[in-house]
C-alpha cells in the first residue's frame, strides 16, 4: 500500500475538521451580522427622539451608529455562537453525517474539536473587545451625546429634575411631549442672570421651546403662569431683605428669550467625560478601585465618628467601677429628682432626633457612594465573566443541536433565543443584586455562568453518551421500579 491506514485516517479527519468548521462559520457569520443589525436598530430606535428632526447631520448619525455597533458587538457574538452551533450540529445529525463519522470510529469529541478551538478563539476575541474596543466606544458615544446636546440645548433639558446646562437658568418641568418633543408641562424656572440668587421665579402650567438653527437665542413661551421677583441689592443684609419690596403677577402668556451663544457648534469631538466605570479597561479599573474603596471607607469612618460624637458615647465610661456608688438603684432614672429626670429624657430625645436627622440627611449620599463603588467593582468582574459566554453557550448549543437533530432556522432559533434570554436575564439579575449590595460583585457577575454551567455539563454528557434530551421510557421504568419496591415491602 502507498499510504498506511493511520495516514489515511489522519487525512480524513483533517478534511472532516475543515468541513465541520466551514459548515459552522457560514451560519455563524450570517446569524452574527443579522443579530448585530437588530441590536443596532434597537439602539437607534431608542435614541430616535433625540436624533430625528434636530438638525443633526447624517455624518454625526452614522458616527453614532458606528459607536453603537462597537458597543453591541460583544452581545451579538455569543448569540451567534449559540445559534450557529445548534444549527450546524443539528443539521449534521439530521443528515446522518455524525452517524457516518461515528461508524468510521471517530468520536463526537474528536469531530467537534475544531469548533471548540474556534469557540475558545472567539471568547478571547470577545475579551479583547470588551477590554479595549468597548470602553473606547462608550467613551466616544457618551461624549458625542453630550456634545450634541450642547449643539441643541433643547435636548439637554430632562424632565423631573432641575436642568442647569443653560447658563444663568435653572429649569424644571414634569414632562416633555408633543410631535417635536418641545412642549413642557408644569414648568418652574429660577432666573439667575442678575447674579443675586434665585430672587426671580417663574412658574407656568405649560410651555413651548422654540429654537432656530444658527440663532443665538432660544425662546421659551410660557402659558398660564405666575411671576415673582424679590427686589434686593447685592449689599443688602438678611434682615433688610425681608423688608425689601417684591413684585408678582399672573400671566396668560410670557416670552422668555435665553441666550445660548455660549454653546458651540464645532466641539463634537471634545472629550470631557473619561472616568465612567464602563469607559475604563481592566487595568484602569484595577487602578481606580483601591482609591474608590479607600475614599468610601474614609467616608464611613467619618460618619460613624460623627454619630459617636453626637451621642456622647464616650461619656458612658467616664468613671471606673471602683469609684461608682454600689447602692444606686438599678432603675437609672430613679436616682434623680423629677426635674433632673425631665432634663435627662429631653436631652436623650434631642440626641436621638439629631442622630436620626443626621442619618436621614446622609442616607442617600451613603447609598450613592456605595452604588458607585459597586458599579466599578461589578464592571471589573463582569468583563471576564461575559467574555466566557461564547465558550459556555457553545457547550450548550453544540450538544443540544446533536441531541435534537434538527437544523435550519426554525427550532434552533427558538431554542437559542430561549437559552440566551435565560442567560441574559440571570446576568442582569445578578448585576442588579450586586449593585444594591445584596450580593458581592464577584457573585453577581458570575451568577449567570454558575447557573448555566450545570446545563452545559448535563447536555455535553448526554450528547457524548448518545442519549436523548429526556429519556421518557427510562424515567417511567425508574418510577415503576420505585413503586414496586414500596408495595413489595408492604406485603412482607
């Protein structure tokens, strides 16, 4: 013979690897780009109201879409791996190609080895993408949004809170509505243009934003409102301010022209925000976290010392036990006169109220600091955990495809969507728990992997042993044997 059987087997396996890899890559590329397009269109739809009809050029919109594509690509990659693995392995099993390979003595593990290496390679690509490209895209997109809002000041106004982006004005309203999203409901304005504080206040039931491209003014038309202005001088004392005159009036319509010339039209590439948790690489997060934790610990220590000082806790152990009178009554208040008891109780109530007020005033700040620290911590661990999603979902999709023995876009698509939704929601659920400090950052980031890993192991084991997804007959046999044992014991 010209070639030995081992050489022939080696050549056959190599051809099989190329065939399986080619059968996998074609549907992978197709599904990846389809899913990527869907995710980009979803992001565009969510940002449509902020972009459409605002005088923004096509080049800026395309730049926004490019950054969005880079951001959602790490999400599309594991979905493409999962769907293409189910489709490819299902199609090979459906066409009895796996059965032919097994009859030639090639095991399932050997047949999918090239796909395993490909999944590992894609997980590495996903990790590099999450560590370098994703933070860059987030950085550019967020700064682009902020600069677009500066170009169109009306976009910067957000309902529900005071907006201070427009110089010399603090504007608050409950709702923004209308065809062009320029109508405001329940408007409250503090006019600070006189540099004398909020002595000029305007409120209205509704308003309308009117701005023309290229104009240095933005017009705010207010309807059915109230005007109040306190006439004070810069050097007026606090007592004199109370005696100063004030003017107020009701109006049906009031026109307010706001100077927006300080907003630049040519600063769309300016980068000012660079320290958000999702703008940093793993190395930068690792350098930032110790400083954040140190500042948070210092804040907690400072607040605890303040609480300790307000409660006068150090006075409780002022005297040693040898000096204390042994004949005092165990009811502490009984050792004092009625007037002294009243003073003690009033002092205790005042200290408790002061401590409660201190806690209430600092509670939101405490939660915010803890939440910011959690976000940085979660991002650090989630980058690594999510990069492994390609490999994890491959070991779910590949054995599942060989078990169901069904290719195409029908059943594989349904299974892929169901599995990824389960993975995505478990990952989001874990992140939310960690964000609220209900779980540690590492536990919340790895929750989805922990939940899905047993499923991957079970499916891989059953596919390797050539078992079905659920063996109903063996299940009924086990149940019948269980009841037979019970009834046999009762008869004895």
